[in-house]
C-alpha cells in the first residue's frame, strides 16, 4: 500500500464502494464515510491525506464539510465530487480551499491524476522536512568548543569555495562523512547531488559497476542497464569513503576518470562526461601505503589537492558534553524513552574516557545507556565496561599511542566476548571491516 490515506464521503453506498475499488487498486489506503458528520467524527480519531466528498448529501453538504475542515485546521486536502449541473458550486468550493473537483461520470483517470499530484506534493513536503531535520542534526554535530575542530572547519569552508579534489584524513568514527557533507553544503554544488560510496563494503568487480554503471548483458546477472555513482553525482559531489581500500586495478580506472573527466559504463565504448567534485576519505596513512606498493602515488596526488584532518574525539574532549547532549536527545526520540536523570559522576566518566572508536563509539554508548535505563535514569552500572573508564593508578607514564592500544585492546576483547568470539559479528558491531578487525587482533596480539 502507498502511504497515502483517502477518506471517501458519500451518502450513496455504490459510489463509495466503486471509489474504494479504484483507489485500493492503485495502492491507496481507503476509508469510507456515509455522511459529513461521520467524516468529521473519523477525522477526530485519525488523520487522512485526502477527503473525497460528494457535494450534495443529506444533512451537512460538501461545502459545509469543507468549511468545517478548514475552520478546524485539519490538514486533509479536499476534492469535491459534483454533477454537471453544480460545477459552479464546485468552482466556488476551490475558492474556499478545496484542492480540486471531479465531475461524476467522467473518466476515473482524471480523479486519479489529481490524487497523484497530491501524493507528489506530500512526498516533496516529507523530503523537505527530512532535509530540514537532517540539517538541524548536521549543524549540531558541527558545533564545537575545540580550537582544533574549529580550525579544521575553517579549512573545510575555504576548500569548499574551490573546485579542488579534497582528501579527508582521520581515524574511524571521527565524522569524516559529516565533514564531506559540510563541504558539499558550503560549495557552489550544494543544490546538486551528494553521492557517498563506501569503498570497503564492495568487492572489486561490484565496486566498478557501482562507480561506473553497466549496460544490460555486460556480465552474468546484468539484466538491465545501471547508472553508476559517477553519473548520479554529475554536477555534484562524489564522496569516496575508505578510498585506501581500493584495489590497484580500480585505482588505475579511477585515475583515468579523474584525468580525462570521462568514463564508460561496463560493457559500453561510449564515453560519458563527468563533472564532479571528488571528496575522498581514509583512516589509512596513504604515504605508507604508497611505500608498500598498495596505493598509487599518481592517484594520491590527484585526490589530495587539499588535505583536511579531522581530529579524534580524545583531541577535542571539550566537545564531549555537546555530543552527549545531542545523542541523548536523539536516542530518546528514536526509542520513545524519556530520560529525567543522569547518575552523578556518569558524565565525568564519559568525559575522561579516550574513545578509540571516536564519535561512533560515544553514540553507541549513549544508545546503550538509554536502552538499559529504568524509570528515566541512566546509570554508571550500565556502561559497557566500567574498567574501560578508569586509568590504573601507577607511576608509569605511557605514550598516547600505548594508551590508545590499551584502550582498544580492552574494548575489542569486550566486544569479542559479547559476540562469543565471532569476528564478523564483532566487526559489524564496531562498524569496521572484518579485515580491519583481524589486523588489530594481529597487531595487539589478541587471541580469537
């Protein structure tokens, strides 16, 4: 069923039933009322996107019903159904706020086309609301008391004013995609598409089809033509997340596109012009990847005309209270739970913790606390592992790298224990690839 509710009002049962059949055949959720009074009663119980009402009915007529709907500020649109002899009254109804009118006996397609217009308007309004809500959240995530983050944001704003390719560096979970979207929003391409591709989630062959598209029959399973992300992002911004995961073969093809500003769909020889701003991101040190022969130096210089480094959460601890407040409000809305109290000392623990998983880890912790809360109270006992939030009291001073390794080791062991040693599941929970987790296990000497 289409998410669009129609309430048909008519004192003729046959007409109501015909409308139900026609509307439900098109996927609309349809309800019936035999009078204007019954309609108003039903409108008190739930909302409808559209009221289709006859003009002439016993008791309250269609015009009176329309006036009542508008006076009560009910959001339902109204289409008046009339006969040939009362078209003037229907036109007058439109002056009173009716969306349209339909003459009984006419082709039902005329009425359906009017309804389709309303569906498109509703979808557009929903899209605009979604964009507005997203931008509110988006702007909130860019609030900062950190000089490091403010400086990064200033560089991003200057970079956005150019058309240069941008490389965003930073640890996993620092919000690199948020920064990429901010660059797009601040650029001259802001009214065009922002298209994001996570390079690590696709195999090599699938990724090339994802990026460049393919023609029907180009390979087994290509049952129809597919538009790739380069085409989708034309005139806008293409964001390649985890670009360090690209195979050397795909790197060559990407370099060719960036140099020629053209590409071909798989299975086609026809060149397609590409006008995109490329923003890439990685948590890898690409200079080391180049030395080890895993990343092409010529591609590296193509993608990093401007480099932006997003600071880790432990380097912007002054922003933790802002982010806690944001994720707490977000979780309450999503889970429909009201938090009235935070246990004393909990915020202090959250502020001093180093967050090897960065903002993503903080978000997961806050969600956990809200889920496990009772009587609207979030408690220290519900933190994933209190040991993670305490430093051992000894005289050893360690480097930040060592402290990070200790914290990551504890957290990985904790998650693995929760997943009964299942590496794939643990990687999914920590929002990293299985390969990344396996590398951590080897690096830190953690036994599976």
